[in-house]
């Protein structure tokens, strides 16, 4: 249940006791499991469990994990996708196996059984060899937990491109897809590389490499306390994470900006003036909210460092043969560090000779294993599906990185850099100020929560903020929303504006504010209700609601301006009675493409 936030449609559990594997599973929420007759029959002190987000086959009891092999000797839960499952299934059918689900996963326990029976050995590693042979024949991504009658006190786990961590306890050991899930039991974790096999029992953890040679691994101690992954008195994780942004930003800044000095010790010697000036371009590649961070900081990097910046969606970048070479720096943003498309884009960039930096919040996440350099945001665990503090902490971090590069390059005015740094250091206090708009936003949310469409407008950096505001709204309120560069509206989309429609305007760029005001005037004339987020000198009387945010340097204004928009989507979702933390169809970590 601690992993519910990742998004799922079915749940299941298998335990092993006295040579018998018992399974309880069904579509729907984890809490439904408590009432199943099958659950009451579960026995034992070793078990595997799963929340499934359907890929192959509809959400149903049969398609839920764990899956058993035909002889009911092996149970498996699987995250990821097996791309060659049809050919493997056909091979197994030819060998007498049958299948009851539509999943790709069901081939895995059967394949293990198949290889186990083909192995003449009788030693302790027989099951592990069968698992290895199975994994060698799988194409795709997987993290697997395997339970078997053949080794009743043990569990085997392995990962390839899907997350999995092992937690070391005292007289007990744990496995999970994510650190926060087991943080209340242990702080000592083993982080696994692809194709590392783990044989666990209550008292023992053994690691094997791809060739099944035993290896030793060090634990990583996680310093987050378990509270950080709890709701801490808030109704929802999302609200908690919005409210804790001052703290999260303080942590991000604290690790990177020491008074006036930027600190990126992990990059230091390699990011010389010579290297940075040799760059033809910087790519920022990411998905969803993280990609919106890229859009916000593109202008900052170009302006301060005078290097051309391209921002790309990872799922597009990876398939379009981008112009990337050793004169390119590629920066990958990912809160979870597990997003399949972002990791694939990173691998592609490396193949093409680029230097790669991963910016992530999750220590030891897959992306950090692939990138040349990893920089952590230190924002604390983000549990709600809708990303909030990850966005603001990434914008802060990327802005400090831009300043750091500009200082090495000598491309920006010293006084401008000093001013931005000063503004960054003031951000936590200013976010606290912005959070006070809570009540005003709640009132507006009550007014518009039944709307069908909402439009978000802005220019320049404000357009990037508008995009993120729009994404937040659709994710958790299910209201259709779109964002536009304000000046682009009259080239077609203004046809959608009619009496009573809601338009949200973002105006923090003093050079563009007058233009945006004119565009919003145009929608007001056509009957739109308006909410404006601004720190500029505007005539407030023309808008329905104006949320004043503190003045700040335009490069860091997204960090303040996004907060009222996060709250707006939150309160609309609450007003509609929706599950804010677990919006439909969405998963927290998108580990499949
Ligand atoms: O973990 P990542 O930052 O790589 O995730 C990328 C997107 O899936 C994520 O930002 C998604 O758009 C969020 N649900 C947005 O709130």
C-alpha cells in the first residue's frame, strides 16, 4: 500500500508456507484485498506483492500479479514490459505449457519452470540458473520478485531497466520498487545494477553478477526520515508537497549556492572554460513536468551562457536521430530517475558522443547509473503523482547551474549574476508569502470546478509556466485545458473562447506584460472569466481575480508563479471529490515507454 502513489489498477500478494504458494489478487485498490477470502488463507513469513498498471490485458483478477507457473511451484511479480513475450509464449505452448492471462508476465514463471526442469543439477543454484536463463531470453524491461517451492526460505530478485531496491533489516530483509516504501523498516539499501541477481532469505542477502559469480555490494544509507515519506498531518501528499516547497528549495539551494559561490564539485575539473566554449549546443531532454522545467530555463542558459539550448521531449528525441555529437552537452531531468524514455534518450546521447548530466531527486536511481555526471535536487521524496516540489527544485538547480557555467565562461554581467543569486536565496521566504493565497485560490476553485475547458496564457518564460499550470490541472481535475503563447491565440484558438470560459494568465516578465494584458483583454471582451498571476504593475480592475506574487528576477519567477497554479488544480480536484494523489490512468514513475 505504500507504493499506491505510483498509480495502479490491480493488486495482489503471494506467500509461501510449507511448500504451498497461496495467492490473493484482484483488480481495484489494495484495500479490496483485505476482504478477499483468498487473503484470509495467506500464511507464511515470506511473500511478494504487486500493484499492476495494465499494459497487456485489461485490469482483471486473472491479469493481476502475482502469476504462477502451470505447476504452481513458482510465483512472480513483474514491473516492466516483455517485448518478445509472444515468441516465448509460443515456444512454451509447443512444450506443453498453457496460459490463462493476457499478460506478458505469465511467461516468466513458466519459463523459469521450463529451464529448471531442463537443468540436471541438484545444487543450491539450480533455481538461480533457471532465473538467469529466463532473464537472458527476455527482451524488454523488468524488475522481478520470484518465490518458489524449490527454495522455500528464499526469494530471488533481479532488475533490468526497471527500479528495484533491497533493504537490509535485522532478521528480516526487504525488496521494493522505491525507497520510501520500506523506509520505516530500514535505512540501509542495496542499489542494484541491471542483471544483478539477489538471493535473499530472512538472515542473508547474496548478490550475483550477470554470469552468476557471487559479488559483494555496499549498502547506501538513506538520510530521509520515514516522516518525509508520510503525509505529516496533511490530507494529501500533493498538498503536503506544495506546502513544503520552501523547505525543499532551501535544501536544493543549500547544497549548491554557498553565499555567492556556486558549488558543483561533481563537475568541477571537466567543465572547464575550454570545454564549455567548445559546445555547439545544450540539449535538455525530459518528459512531462520535468520537460517544462527545461522550457523555463532554456532562456536563462542562452541568456547567461550564450549557448544555444534545445528542449526536447524524451520520447521524441530518442526516435528522431537528433544532431548530437561530442560538441553537445545533454542534460536529462527526471524527478524519479526511472522514466524509461528519458533513460533511453540518455543512452542514445552517450552513443553519439555527448557528455551527459542527469538531474534527479532519487539517489541511486537508474538514470544516475547511466549518466556521466549526476546532480541531486535533494527535495525529499515526492509521492503525489502530480509533481510540484520537484518542478520548483529543478528550476532552482538549473538556474544555479546556468550561473555556474556563465561564471566559468565569463559570458554574463557580474552584477546580473549577483542579482540572480540574491533572488534565489530569497525564494524560500517568498514562496511562504505566495502560499498565503491559499484561501483566495480555494474561492476561485469553487467557482470554476465544473468547467469543461480552461485556457492558460503567457509569453516568454510565462508561457512555460502556463504550460505547467495547464498540465497540473488536467492531471488531477480531469478538466480539459490548454496553454498557449498569448500572442498565438488569435491565430486560431481564440475561436474556442466563449462566454464564461476560464482563462488563466501568467505575467511576470516586465518586458512582455503589456502585450499579455492586451491578449487577455481580447478574451475578456469575448466573455472570459480571468485569473491572473503576476508581480507586475497592472490594472487589476479588469480581471476577476489577481494573485499578487512577490517581485523577483524574471529568471526565477516560475518558482513563485507556479505555486498558485498548483494550488488551483489541487483545490479544483478536491472540490470535485477526486483522488488527488492517485489520478486515473497515471503512474508516478513511467518506467515503460
Ligand atoms: O520522474 P520524471 O520527472 O522523469 O517524470 C516525468 C513525468 O512523467 C512527470 O513529470 C509527469 O508529467 C508528472 N505526473 C507531472 O505532474
